[in-house]
């Protein structure tokens, strides 16, 4: 599956098609960029720069609040992904993943989730941003795969996202569903009170669901090994130093 192929509606597969997809062998693929967890203050600065730049293109007023790291960037139960070019080390994309293992998700400041989500383990993807360069779509796709793999590795039941229109359509094509179809677009405090659609994706059984839908990204996500996705957690000392630096920075800027 090429990263720039169109993701659109698929015809219903046969049972044999699904079994063939599930039985297909793993292959390895190298990428022109890497995706890893932020480990240092320098890494975080690169992530913040790409985050601010991406938001400034669409919501410039809110982007002004994203010029510096946020407390959630270094809190327990959260990690920041950073995509970097192998050619020159330039930042290409970022995403923050926050779980409800230690405290409620950021979106829960604004809504009450339905019971089946409140009683499960959740991970919310926030602060997604990618470069405007030609490989921006590829970077976004790999960040999604890294988000999924992180959830698998950490025993997360549900992936949760918030999306403005028309970005929410991209998540529909990834088979995310509304947490509550009656909600519509909800103003959310952690994204500047901008209206967002709240959607979720169950991690268990995802492989079978994508195979059954003959999803065009099935092979890329489930049958391709990407060694350039590195989800090893930073050392405790690295995180402690970064957290202290971020706290000092926030105190300096009031």
C-alpha cells in the first residue's frame, strides 16, 4: 500500500478475501523519516515548533497559545511523538498521546463520555501537526500507525480523537466512530473552545475489522514492519530533566 493512495469506500469483501488478508506475511519497509518519542528539551522544542506552525495555518488565534511547551507535554501518562527527516533531522510532524491511566483525558473537561468508554482504558491523540512539505500526508499516516502501536503496547482499549470539519472525514475513513452520534460538534476547552467531533476506535479486533473492510491501509498498518517507528520510553532521568526545564520555562513566561 503506497502512502499517497486514495482512501475511499471499498466494496464488500468475501470471507475468503478476509482470511487471505489475515494470513498474509509480514514485510519490512524503511521510511525516509523516523518517528520516535520525545526524549529531551531539544526534541520537545522541535515538536512545539511544528505544532505551532501547523495550527497557525488553520486556527492562528489558538496557535498563539502553542508557541511554548505545555504542562501536559511532560506529565505522567503522556508522550509526545516526533517525526524527523533522515536527510537533515528537520521536524516533519508531531502528536501528543495522553492516556486516562492516571487522570481523565483532556476532552473530559468538556464532556462526559458514555459508560463503555469511561470504564475502559483510553488514549487521546492531541496536538497533531505535520509539515506542508510533499510528504506531510505520509507523515500523518505513520503518526497514526505509531499511535495505534502505542495503544497496543500499553493495553489501551480505545483510541479517542477530536477533529474539526473536514478533518473528521479522514478519521471516518480510518473507521473511527462517534462516541455519541447525538453530540455533533462540541466546543472543547483544551482546543480553544473550537467545535470538534469526538470519535473513537476500539483497539481489540481492529485487525479483523480492517481486513473485513478491505481497508487500503491494512497491509501498511498490520502487515508491514517499520523499524523507523521507535516507541521505546525515555529513561526516567531524561523525563525528569525535561519536566524540570518545561516548568522553569512556563514560570518565566507566567
